[in-house]
């Protein structure tokens, strides 16, 4: 195997590693985004429940 072939093989290996790393990074970013959406939804539900509880409490003392 000549030097040219070795460099081409190494270049192909590095390109494949870069492709795999990019795919992994994309998957991780997607997962973080979906976790953020779930956390945001949970916070919204918590705020809504707290507001409903406060509204019921206020109604009890308004009557």
C-alpha cells in the first residue's frame, strides 16, 4: 500500500468519524430540546395548578 493510499484511507476514516460525531451531537441536541419542552410543559402545569388552588382559596374567603 502506497503513501497515497494510506492518506486516503486515513482521510476516509476521519471523515466517517466526523460524520458519526455530527450525528451523535444532533441526536443529543434533539434529546435536550425534547427534555426542555417536557420541563416547560411541567412548569406550566404546576403554575396552572397553583393558580387554580389560589383561585379556589380566594373564592372561599370572598363568599
